[in-house]
C-alpha cells in the first residue's frame, strides 16, 4: 500500500494522506489499536505510522489487556467480541500499570448516555465512525503530549486536566480558552489578596470548568449554525455533568462550586441553578 503523496480509501471512510511526522514526538511513543476488523486496524496503523508513531494491534479485549501496560495510548473500538470496549477500558484503568494510559473509544454511538458510560469506564476521549483522519491525528497528538506530564502530577487531578484540555482542543475557536481563563483568574485572585489555596482552586477551575462538555455530542459542540432549543438543553447540562465528574476528588472540593455555577449570573438568569446572588449591600 503506497501512502506517500497518495490518497488511500479505507473501510472507515478515511481518506489518508501522507503528513510530516509530529515534530516534537519521541520515536519510542507507541499506540495500541484495538479492533476486530483487520482492515480497520491496518488502516489506522498506516495512518499513525506515517505520523512517526510506533503501532501495535489487537483484535479483541483479551489481547488488549495483555498488552495494555506497554503503549502510550490506546485506540479502542467499543464493539468487540466477548468483551465490549467499555469493560476493556474499565479494566485498563483499574490496572496499576495502565491506569494513566490515555484511552480513546472508537464508536458509532453518539447518545449522551453512552458517552457518560465511557467516562465512567475511564475513557479520555471519543472518536465516532466514520473516523476523520485529521481528528484522529489531532486527538492522538494532544493526548500523547499530555501523557508525558501525567507522572509529574497528582493522579486523579492529572486525568481530569488532560481530559479538559482534550475537550477544548476539539474546537479551534475555543482552543486556549481554559488556559487563559485560569491565568486571568489566578492573577485577579493574587491582586485581591486571596490565599494560595483559593488561587490554586481558581487555576484548577479555569482548566476543568468545561469538562462536562465531554458528554455533549460533537454535532452540537461543533455545529456551524445557531443552536436550537433542544441543543441548548443539552449544552446547559455541562456544568452539572462536570461537577459530577470531579466530585470524587478530595482535592477538587473547593473547585466544585465554581464548575457547577460558572454560567450563573448575578440576576439569577444562568443555565441551571437560577440562584439569585444578592449583594452584601
């Protein structure tokens, strides 16, 4: 199969072109591709190898679990024989050697319930078939860049921060928003004399405040036109979902109210809470 300067049609609907390797990538970075369709495995393998990555493959959940401690990232199809991708993902995240390995679930499902199920299983991101090659490489690139920092951060906090940045990276119009918000919030906190603990909470909240968007379908988040009333109902749920995702973390206790209420307004006209904040005067 020739890839260089040629298009290759795949069973996923991919149109693969040769791209330069990731400029800052280590040659040791390895991606595990898990799919019961050999053509799909080989097509994704070729695409990622042309990005300078090492790729290994597995045809089912059992083989995936045996190899899960070795790769830097796992692309995991949801529809697998004997054990579905949700269960495989849950087991990967439960194993000490692979609990920090990013997992991207590949699925034809787009319902909010399925995404929440994936989140509960520990998935770091989602791709929907037919896979767009640019989304695939961008998300793999983003997660691999974040993977190198995970060992330097507190375990659960690292996973949430990585997920939040990955969600943001989906939309070029919001890229950098969370970092800017975190920076401006902490500067304001320092200016008014907040404690170091509160400033740390502002930074964390700035990064993860939109993490609940992982449960909102891409068709809504990336919709080029105006959102309809049904779209807005789903979008307005992301602060609630974000709070629930972060609730188990003790280090995020002071961050939860910020996540939950970051779309509320002083006159009570926010997304969900309808909380009227009265001035002290």
